C-alpha cells in the first residue's frame, strides 16, 4: 500500500502542475481574444463597404474584367485553407480541414482539379503527412495576422487566377475556407468563393452583390473609367476579404483555445479529486493493516505468555 500511496501522490503532483499550465493558457487566451474580436469588428465595415462598391461597379458598368469573368468550363480551382499555427485549441483546425475536404469533394465532383494554399502550420502538417501537394503555405501569424500577410496571400491568389488557361499554375476559381467567429461559444467553419467576383444583375436602385439588402445604390458615374476603378478596387477587395477571414479565424482560434484549456483545467480538477480520494483510501487501508498487525502481534504475545504460565 505504501508504494501505491507514493504513486498516487506523484500523480496528484504532476496533475497539479499540468493544471497550472492549462489555467495560465486559458487566461492568456481570454486576455487576447478581446483584442482579436475588436480587430475583426473594426475590419468588418471596410470589407463590407468595399464589397458593396466593387459589386456596384461590376454590376452597373457592365465591364468584362478578368477578375469577374466566368470561364465556360472551369477546370481548376484554388482553395485557401486558414488553420492555426499551434495546437491545444480543441477541434478548431480539424473542423476547418473537414470543411475543406467537403469543399474539395464538391469541386472534384464538378470535374475540377484543386490547387491547395495553406495558412497555418496545422494545415501544412496535415497535408504534408498525407503527402498531398501544396502550392504555397504561410505560417507564423495565425493568432495575430497582419494586413501585409493578407496582401501577400491575396496577390498570390490573384496572380494564379489571372494566368491564361493551360498556363502552369493557372486557376479558374478561388475559394476560401476559414472559421467564422459567431460568439465565444460558437465558431463556424465556412467556405466562400472569392473569384471570380459574383455579379448580380440589378436595376437602378436595387441592392447588388452581398451587401445589406436594405442598402439602396444610386446611379454611378466612374472616373476615369469603370475599368480603371475595377483595376484599383478588385485587388484590394480580395486582400480585404482575406484579411477579414484571417482576423475572424484568429478570434475563433483564441476562443477555441480558451474553451479547450478551461475544459482541461476542469478535467485536471476532477482527476486531482479522484486521485486524492484513492490515495486517502490507500492510506487508510495501510493504517488499518498496520493496526491489525500490531493487534495480532499483541494477541500472539499474550497467548504465548499465558501458555508459559
């Protein structure tokens, strides 16, 4: 029993050390998620208004721009998957990877080949372990993304999209898979199409694209020309959408990590209680056995003395 008691005390000590680590990680995630949430909320109006402006130009100008042009027979699609750089965030990365697998299956059923782009070490490790090709990967920023990284990713995606069909590295569509931050308890893996930009035919005064349906668009005049306006806006549109997705993913990652670390801390508490109870039982059993041995020895000695008399 003494050996067993020492063993349980060692387990209690190691579990308490683990609890301190998970509790610290929970507090760190909780302190950083507020800032990440604020950054995502601050970026939302710009992304929304830029989408509205691009949709208005593309719809009311009737310009055949390369970034809005639909291929008759799309053969290849680029998919950017946004995952985390670090683990200990529950099912955060696995959920977005499952969503990416569903999208890939859908695209393949439509006869399209897939070029995979990755943001985050977890996604990169997932594809490398399975020996699947990756066109390009960006890592080291998942919980604190910057606009410079989003601009670099957006430029790479646009470059592939603008290549002529049949040219090496060309794609006909660009899709984005990331985790949308709904609340501290809910993070939703989401797949959206970035390119070509979806243009909705609309009459004057109707809302277009994906803006708020309550918005009303006036008649637009474009200077110097609609083509040049789109040339300037569309790259920024792609970069802003990528940046907004990275910010949403960062907030989702921190929320998932806080939830996972809180669950780990609670589990450590339960484990400590369990080990303490078992250790106490082992200690009581050891004491009972020692008392029984002492009583048995006293009785044996008493019987020996009475026999000698």
